[in-house]
C-alpha cells in the first residue's frame, strides 16, 4: 500500500475536520472536552488546536516511516491507514450531525 493512499485519507480527514469547525453550533455542542477547551482557550484557538492535532497525526506517520525498518514499514502504514479510516468515519458522522442541526435553522 503506497504512502500516497494514506495521504489521500489524511487530506480527507483534514478537510472534514475543517468542515466540522465551520459547521459547529456552540449551543448544540455535546462533547464536554470541546466545551472545556472553548471555555479555556476560546473558539479560534480550539479550532487551531484541532487542526494542529490532525497535522501532528500526519507528522507521526512521516516520522514512523523514517524510524521503522523496511520489514515494519508495511505494518506501520496499515495501522495509520486504519486509524485514518476510523477518524474519517467519525468526522463524517460529526459533520452529518452538524449539517442536520444547521438545516433546522
């Protein structure tokens, strides 16, 4: 599995993360961690933190590819690809909920 496959999933994850931020309605946020971060950091800095965490995930993949040996590289790629797919599914669900809530207004 080529690393470009992971990068495609990464770009989709980053796009969904940004779309989640753009479609979030603070009055309907149910995640207590997000509410706590909004209270402590504010909405803008929390949004930057969320985007930064997705970029950090990409950097971990790149670092993992450089650190592991050739035999472990495919395993590492599979783990990161699986994690990416799980995160994309989660953000698809979150964005869908945000869009449904937005359509009620």
